[in-house]
C-alpha cells in the first residue's frame, strides 16, 4: 500500500451567486502516491470545482484538505501560491502557455520562481523535461508558433519542472485530436508508471478515463463510486 | 535575473509600439518640465544677476522718512495735542562716523567688503546737450571689490580715476548720448547750482540701461566738494557678504548694531524678484499638468495590457505566483516605462534647452543680452527623473494591484 498523498475530509462548497447553491457535498477523498486518477461526471457535477479546491487555487470551502501531510485549510494566499509552485503542476484544456515566451522559457518560469536551482541548472532540467515529452527540438520556438499538441506537451513539461507531488489536469485532452490525445495520455501513463508521479485529471473523455488507475465519478456534488 | 523582471521585460518588448507610446507620454512631460524650468530659472537667475549688478548685498543709509514728533508730544506724551502744519526737519543724510563703521564692518568675517558712497543728482552738460543723471562718489577700489567694475570697463581704467582728482567714469549709455569720448571735459551742475568741470577717464557698461544711461563714478572727495560738504560726508555704505542668500538676516543685525537703516538686496528689488515666484508657480503647474496627463496614459495602457493578459495572469497564479508577484510584474513594467520615459525626457529637455539658449533675444537698451538665458542646473534633471518615476508609480499602482487580485479560476472557467 502506497502512502496517502492527498486527503480531504468533508469538503462542502457553496456558490452564492446568483443564489446559494451547494456544489460539493461532504467530499471525502484519498489519493495515494503514484495513482493516475480521473474525475468524471456531467457538466455541473462539481468535478472541476473539486479539482480547483484540490489544487489550492480555491480555498473558499468547508472541510479539510491535506496534501503530503500539510494541512492547507486556513493558510495564507502567499503560502498557497508557494505551495502550488513547489508541489503542484497544472495542465489545462487550453494549453495556457505564455504566448510571448519560447517553449523552453515557459517550462523554466515556475522553476525560476521557485529558485531551488541556479538558472543554468533549470535550463538543463527544462530541456530534459522537454526531451521526455519528445519536443526538445521545439524548445527555442515562441510558444504561440507551436501546434496545439505541441503546446499541450510543453504545458506538461512545465507541470513537471519542479518535480511536483501532484499533477492536476483540467480536461488535458479536451482540445486535442485523437493522435495528440493519445500522446498526452501515454505521457501521463509513463509518468505514473516510470516516475511514480501522481496525476488527477478531470475529463469528459470516457476512453481516457477508462484507461486510468481509478475513476471517480461525480454527480450532483457527490462521489458516486467510493473506493 | 529575477523572473518577475524577466516577464515584465518580455511583456514590454512584445508590444514595442504600445510601450513606446506610453514612454513618450512621460518623455513629453519631463522634457517640457526640463525645458520650462531651465528657461524660467535662467530668467530668474538673470533677473537676480541684474539686481546684483545694481545693488549691493546690503546697503546702509540714513532713513529720513520717519515722522517727526512735535515738541508738545515730547513733553506731554500722554496728552492729546494738536499741532498744525508740521514741517519735516532739515536732516542731514550723512552717516556719522561712516569710515569708522566701515572699518568695524570689514573686521566681520561674514563681510567681504564695504564701499562708502555718496550720490548726488547732476546735470551733465556737454556742448549744447544737457542730461539729467547722478554722480556717485566712490572709493573706486572698494567699489570694484563689490561690483567687479574692472570687468565692466569699455574704455579707460579704474586707476585713472585715482590719479585724476576731477576724473569721471561714465556709463556707456550716457557716453553715447553725450557723444563723449575719453579725455573730454563735461560740465556737471548740481541741484544747488554749483558747476564743476570733469574729465572723462573711462566708460563702463553694467548691462542695465537704467544705470548705464545715467550714472557716473567720481572720487568721494570730488563729490563732497561738488556738494559743498565736509570730508566725513558719506550717505551710503554698500556691503558685500560671504553669502548673499542670507543678506536679509545680516542686514537686520547690522541695522540693530549701528542704528542706520540696512536694506538687503532682495527687499530693495522685491518688485523685480516677485516675477520669479510667479514663473516658478507657472513652471510647476504646467509640468504637473503634463505629467498627470502622461500618468493617465500609463494607467490606460497598463489597464489594457492587463486586460489582454488575463490568461497569462491566471496561469502565473496557478503555477505559484502570488498576488504580490503579479502586482510586481506590472509595477516593474510601469516603472520601466517611467524610468526610460523620464531619461528620454531629460535628453529631450536638454536638447530643447540647448536650442533655446541659441534663440536670439534682444534686451533692447535696458538689458545687454543676445540670447535667452538658460539654466543648466543638474538639480532640475534630478527633480525631473524623480517626478517622472513617481508619476508612473502612482499611475501604475492601481491597475497592478487589480492584476494581483485577479482570481485565476474565474479566468480558467470562463474559457
């Protein structure tokens, strides 16, 4: 049994605009290290909201969130930003690279922010990550000149740069064709199997979900298949 | 390089035109500020120099404008008295023991020189021409120490005055009007009707028409003779201090010590110098207006940049940039705009000042200058850059803070 990386206790979340509405209803969830987990559910089921909570970007909820033994509820925004920087990698549906920067710079930025290594070391590591994703040859292109699939792979490399505990995917293949979807999925698979990376991905794609280690289906703010 | 700075730099370079326009706003404001302040200060300094040509730091004289108390008032100070038709007393303008006072003053370490003077109204007669003017009886060497007369001489020399007892150094305007040349004899007539023949031994030009057109210098003894007064008769003591900016305080002390009226140059020329304050107010109000306009420009451009960078801000925040980092990124941008814009403004201001210094300016009879007086005081360049950067910092603060507060989830969901 691998150790528990992420744990929630009774998370409830309300939206107040336009009227008070409970999006998440007492969610208890445990994620173990090295798990490749997918969150599925219909629109409005609360899966994206849950992911934003788990990623510490939205801390306006009731209940408790613990990642790697660190209690995150009630922490200051600056602490959370630092925590995300160091321990959480993001992959979004719409690639979300900084368009003016090269692929390499995009990958380097979170590490430059963290300042764990000198810039030269960061560049070396960033090139390694790009190489893992097979796009090292595109490193010096401005990111807005890359294709959608390439951009998404750069985004994954960026998510990996600080060796995070956790990678969060928000519909990581939602905007990609089947070829690129497969590349992204295979990359995720490889990361979990070879590097022991933990990944939580929100997805609409049933094929994608079916191939992950564990599928958590959500409906009306609750988890349907508790594991 | 700090990553926030790197991102700020990339943002600025990604839209060079927009960045340049924002910078030019500041450049224009600072450039105009430098130009205006240089011109206005140049003019102020010029006015100040002019007044310094004409008046010593402190002038000591006997003030006879005080009302004269009647005898009745003196005897019954508390009574109600009524005396009709009181006439002023015939008081001498003489400063008693002037030479001794001068000697005492010269020992003061804050005083560089004391020049005794005695002035009389005269008519200059030369051939058929009869001109109104004044003759100043001076100790020419002391006078030179105070007013640097030697450098103002057009022809002749100061020493010639000392060797010629009836010598006269006349103003350039006067010389022109009288067509008097070196060695010519002028007839001077005093209000008392005494006439005296004087020899022109030099011509000076102070550059101030009101003096050059009327004044001449002679030896004290000669003027005393002209007025029929004794050798101790001196009406003015002109005093030069080490720091003319503090002449006012020094004058008060001197007045308290010797009991004669001591007037500093600023009080004596307050009407001329009042213009300086108005010019300063104008300069700063116009410059501040320009900078406020530039500030609004920066505010707008930064707001637009932030609006177009919402996605970037969301991703930065998601990957661990705190609100203060995002605010920092945009503050850096506005400060760079401010700094570069201000520096360009200084250059523009300097060039415009150089050009203005070439603009011909005819002072006419009154002032002898041929171009606009421009000040190149580095102090204003320092003020300019502080001004420029401060304005952009203020203008950039609100949009930057707003950027820091953007909620990344709203942006990511909003797609």
